[in-house]
């Protein structure tokens, strides 16, 4: 199939894009932002999405960067995932985000798809949602009223839905530099390499006096949005690591899932079992890394 007809705009600055989006909203025009298009273009071709206008951010060169500032890694929304994958800064100072990037699609997709586009698309099976939760990331959006910073736990609202307003543009995502002594792990299960995940887990923790501390467990691919699992985190926090503890944490994480997704790829119960296994494996890997 081919996309339904639409008007095409290519602003060259953020201010121009915001003004354009506001005008389209005022005129009651259904507009979509194009930020790489690796998710949106297939939806247009299948007519799953039929916007009246596309606003392409590809000419806004000021949104392409990765740098560190005061212990925070700042990534421009139009930075490609391949640039993030090749970033030495990310490899050395935020390896969890770097590892998740390597799991996204294939290199050809990462060459065109953007970091901001993936965060804003909010696919529940996408890797970045879990990373945002695990690292307590922040998203910067700019609209007619200026800039606002949205914490990850407020950014994702539901399936393919974020707190970005129709006249706002996601300009930057922020992740903290990983602190020394942090162990981490990222694992997912998919049908084939490059496919969207059936289920995935991100874990970070530290070790103190032989016990696990600062435990974070985030899951994705199983519910409408990625989420941290507080019960499993509390179980591991302050405890000595071991296979029995990891297995119990996996069971606790699986039990905490509220009606996991059932679709043509997997049942909810299968996804629940995957989470139990992945949490157990990730905890063991993270403890080994912290040690």
C-alpha cells in the first residue's frame, strides 16, 4: 500500500517547528512529527496512521549531538541510534544505554532512526522505555510556552502515548553518568535478532558489605509502558546475592505484572515466564559486574 495524501513541511529550526505545529493545531490539522521515520513510515504505508501533515525534523542540525555536562549525558533528539552506538562517551560512561541501543533493530535501521524518535514513539516493546525508567532519565520538550523537563516516570502515559503536547517538540534526552561500582545488565527475548522484544529487562545495582543495594529492575515488552518493579527491587535490596534470591526475585517480578500483553507473538503467561527468567539472569550478571 501507499500512504494517504499529506502535506509535508521541513522546518530548519526548533522555533520554526514549534510555530508550525501550533498553527496546524489551531487550524485543526492532524499533524505528525517525522524524526527518522523507521516506525512512522511503515505505519503510513499500511495506513495505520493517516495524518494530514508531516513535520520533518531532519533539517534541524542543532538537535544532533552527544555530550556530557556536570555528570549528565545530553543527547539531541535527532541524533541517530548508530551515532549513539558508536559513541565512546556512551560506551564508557553510560554502558546500559549503549547496550540497549545495540539491540534496536539492525544497523540499517539505526543509521536512520533517531534517539528522540524512539523515545517519543513510546512503543512498549522498544528498549529505550525501560532504560528511561531504570536510569530515571529526563526528556526536554519545547513548545509555545518555552522549555519543560519531564521525568521518565511522567513521560510515558500509555501505549504509543507520551506527555508531549501536539505543539511541542522533543529536543533532548538526559541520562546520568553511571556511578562507579554500578553493576548493570540488559537482556531481551525476541523471535529473531532485530525484532521487537517479546519481553526484556534492565537492571542496575551496587554491592556494599556483601549485599545488594540501590537495586533497580525495569521491564518492557509486557505492558502498555515499561515500568520498574518495586516489589522485586525491595526483595533484593539489602540481601546477599545468590541463585535462590535471584530466582525468588524473578518470581516476584513475574507476579507483579498486571495483565501482560497477549498478541499473535506470545501469550501473557509466556511473557510472564520470560520476565521471571530474565530478571534472574540480569541480577546475576549485574552482581558479577559490580563485583
